[in-house]
C-alpha cells in the first residue's frame, strides 16, 4: 500500500498537460491538478473547491435522490437539477386533472411547493483517506474471503467511530480497485419539495429521439427546495419546517461562454471502467450490450405504441419508457464508439506491451505473469452466466405483473401469521400495490409479458429455464400463437395482472391465501426465475466476480507501476469528483462540424405539432417571435439553449453544476454526445463531449415563460 501511494505521489513529477480526461478526487486537487487547472484558465484557489475550514463549492453540491447530482442556487435552499432527475417526482404528482408532465409546475410561494416522500439529498461534510486503517491486518497470503472479512470489519469500525454522537452518515469507498480507500461523512436531508418544472415540451424536448444526441435543444432542468427544522438540521416532512440555509450556493453568470473557455463539472459520476482488460471489453461489445439493446428495443416498441394510443398511458409509462430508452440508446452509442476506436485491439496492444514489461523483471514476472491468462479463462467461463443474468433481469422480470409478484413475496408468510400479523402484511402490501397500479395498464403489460416470455424461451439454454415452462407448454393453443395464449392463461388465472383481482385477494387475506399464491401462474413463474437467478446463475457469477475483484486489484496496481510517468485517475464510484476541460465543438464524421452551442432558432426549426416530443408550446413561440429574451440573451442577440464541452462525465453527473473560471454557474450538465458514450470504457478527447443546458435558458424559462420572478430574486445573478 505504501509503495502504491509513493508511486501516486511521485507521478505528479511527470504529470503532463494532457487532454481533458479524468474524474479527480477533490481533496487531492491541490496536489495533482491545480496547476494544470490554472494553466487552463481557472482563477480561484484549490480551497475554493474543497475546504474543511471554510465554505467551499463542495458545500453547494448534493446527491439528488439515488443517482443524480444537484446544486444550491440560493440562500433559501433552492436546488437546480435535471428535469429527467426529477421526472419521477413530477410524474408522481401528475394526473389527468393536473398533468404536470405536460403542463409544467410552478409554485408561486413556499406553501405551494410539493413534498416528495422518499426523496432525499446528501451533502458531503468531509472526506479522508483511510487506506491504512481499512487494510490493517491484511496480508498477501490470505484468501480473498479472509481478506474481505477483515476489510469489512475494519470499515464497520471506521464508519461507526465517524458517526458516533452525531446525526451524520458514513460510507467508505474503494479506489483503484481496492488499492486505496476513502471515508465520506455525509449529511442527509429528507424534506425536499418540488418548486418548479417546465412542461415536457421544454424539459424533455426531443424525447428519446434526441437523447444522447447533438445538436440538442432540451431545457433539462427542474427546481426543488431543501427544508429543515428550526435548528437547521435534517428533519422529516413537517409544515413547521423552514427552508434550509446552506453554507454555500453558486452565483450565476449571464455572461455566457466562448469556445476554448475553461469549464469544470463538479458532481457524482456513477461508474466507469477505464482499466478493463481486452477480454472484458470484448464481452461487453459482442454479448452484453447487443443482448440488452435487443430486449429493450422490444420493450420500447410495446410501450411507445401504448403511450401513443392513450393520454393516461402516456402519463403512466413515461418514466418507465425514459428509463428503458436511456440505456438502450447509450449502449448502441457505446458499441459504435468502441468499434471506431478499435478498442479491443488497442487494449490487446497495451497488454502486449504490459507483458513485455512484466517479463523484463523477475519480481514482476513472479507477481503478474499469469494475470492476463487468468482473465481470459474467467471471462470465457463467465459468458453463459452473464447472458442468463441479463435475460432474467431484462426479460424474465420484464413485465410489471412479475415485478409485483416479486415485491409481494412476504405474503408467503401469511400461513404462519396471527390475525394482527396478517393485518400488518395487508397494509404493507396495499401500499405497494396502490403505487404499482397507479402506473399500470393491463393490456400493455400482458403484451410485454408475451414478448419477454418469447425472448427468454428462445434465447436461453434449458438449464436456465423455469420448471414452470413445462406446465405452460401444455396449455391448449387457441390463437395459434403459443406465447399469446400463455399470456392470456397467466393473466386470466393470476391476481397480479389486474388491480381488482389483487385488491379482492388482499381484502380476504387469511392463512388459506397461501394456497392461492402457490397456484398463481405469475407468482410461480416469478419464483422459478428467482430460484434460477440465486441458485444457478448468481452463485456462479458471484464466484467469478470475486475472482475478478482480486485480479482487478492486482492488475490496477500493476498498471500504476507500469505507467508511473502518468497520473491515472480512479474509476468513478458515485463519490464527489471534479472534471475539467473547455467549451468546444467536435467533428462527428467526415464533412460534419458541430458548433458548440444551440439556440432558440433550432427549437423552432424542429417544431412539429404532429410529434409529441417536438411540439413547441405557443407561449415559447410568442416569446421567440417578440425576441423577448430580456437579460438572458447572448451578446450575439440569440437565446442559447445548450452547449458542449470536453469535461469527462458519466451517469450520476446528471444535474451537476457546470462552472466557469470564476466559480460561477453557467450551466447544468445533463448528457453526453452519442459518439462519446464509450467514454466509460475508453475516452476519446476528439469526440467525447458533455452536454449542458445553458443556465440563461433555465432563467429565461423561470422568468419569462413561467413568470416565477420570485425565484429569480432569490438568486445571485451576475
């Protein structure tokens, strides 16, 4: 461990001014990146970014929910994040009577702001390296199980000590694949209220067609507010709670940007895997991604057809469709990008050089000579379990009725419950069912069940197929379509595909209900899928994954030694990171040049009332015709919508602040370009771009479109 740290520290001597790749640990910025940032235009100090002694940028940034970033923009707890990050909350508040997805929502005072049970935001209080404490007692002769056991106990001890006597939460995360560890102390707020969201025709303009694409014209933002008790501490929702006064919030710049300007994204990137061996990249490109893409394409065809047929179904399935489509399109771009970079051969060439380096030294040969051959064997053996895992998750559990059955497994215990226990079961199940059926359409789900069943039947080996398939095979065909008839049989004879049937079952819940569950076709099919997953697939997958964890740690250590003239950034792991670059255009193909910003003119050019995702609201058209942009227009006279820069981002960075050289907010990150989605695995400085909404467009919508000027007055606009 000490050898690794010495290598990391010494590598700064050779740290080049390389392309804008990397997701850097903020506490280490002053050591490793600050001089490079200054050379590229940054004008503040390292302590302005991260400090434990004074308020700094890190105090204005939160984890939003469980997978996005958001930032404070006022001294009254006002947050801005992406529309798609708040989409689920907006959707939950929507109905045919109050369709906030279609019409937007704006609270004109604090009392109108909408609570969101279950939504939380998380502040980082402090972080510290704890590698020595985590690895205390670990030695090279241990088995992986012994090693993990000691590390787990050490981590528990560190976390418990960190939060003793306070209201904070703690997490310890590994970096460099387990060669380094950091402790994060967090403060979590649970009263977070919806303040404002533009209509989907603005916040989701372009829909799935434009997702991951450039040029982009999406007003992807939403506003929320953090509330706390009168002492400024986290508290569950109460009418007595008050707006949170943060230690720090971002000032907002309306000066705009030019090509080449310094930009910084500060947020919570989810996962990257930049140091994978070629065998892993090959499996992703040739197996995992193609399978997921194919399955999700089928899902989207079914859901989109249903959404286009009925306004209520559009509301019910909009968030589901967006979630499915996001990965589907990203994986297609990822494959294309990896092919364009010839990623597998690039990795193999590196591995050839790596092995030459290994074999040139006896000690390295002893430690690393078999690592690549071990990788090759593991990924070869892992393949069938990987595919079965994908098909169970994506297809086997792909219908909502199956998922409801999965969520109701606790009902099996009804046979052993007292009357009081049965009532508790009933109440819990009813809450889950009500939430489920609010966003459910039986005909759509039946079609989904049919199609997913077909995919699983025809693509997965018999050893991973449910035993219940044998019974379903005996169903007498009526339509001539085997899978359609099975779907009809299952939904006719199950309580999980219909709200009335399920509620009737719950209302009469008793010890005898256990027998009903054990005859229910959807429930029995779910149980088989779960059994296969746990006992045939995941057990083997986890065993190989444990071996990979060990290899990854050793291979990462070796790569750091091999490339000691470089500073290798740690893969993203949903911890606070900084990435920095510049505002820039790019050239996606021969003869094509993409400008670095889009404007309101582009929205008008895309306007098409016949297509839901391209219907421009009349009020926006009126403001465009009048050129009523106020102080939010660029110096060129146009209203900028989005812009691209070379910051290295990934999932989790959605909602992250995009900051200029003066520490002012100029945008909110929400996407990457399609040609650059392979950046999770291999970064290309010429092609990888993050996409952000211009903060001036968000302000324009809040002020001129929504008339929520009281929110504008809260902000420090420069």
